[in-house]
C-alpha cells in the first residue's frame, strides 16, 4: 500500500473530533499542527486515547520505538508513523 498522507490526515482528524471529542473548528488543523504544546495541546491522557484509537482504527500496535515524542510532534509525523507500522506488517 502506498502512503496516502491526505487519507491518513482525514482519518486522524476524524479520530480527534469523534473519539477524543475535540472541537477542531477552534483550531487551524493541518498536517503541520502540533499535537501537544502550541497546537492541539493534548495531555498525556488524550495522547493515550489517541494511540488506542489509532491502533484500533488502523489495525496494528505501535512498537515501543514508535512511542517517542517525535512521533507525536505533528499530524504529519503521526501519519508517517502509521504508514511505517502498516508497511512493516506486509
């Protein structure tokens, strides 16, 4: 499967809005949007909810090496980590 950044971003935005109950209309959300400080300001609880939702939605489990700050710097970084994990399954 080829990397489709826009599709992954749409799914991530849906997770943020539907499962984490964020009002994305109050944010200027793009691929470069930070998930923590200076962006969506997700706290550790919300990050764990996001990780769980992503794993369920995309059908994989993050490895320990994926669970580092760089993975959650932005929506783009998370989308790339998702694609890497999905590619490793094939």
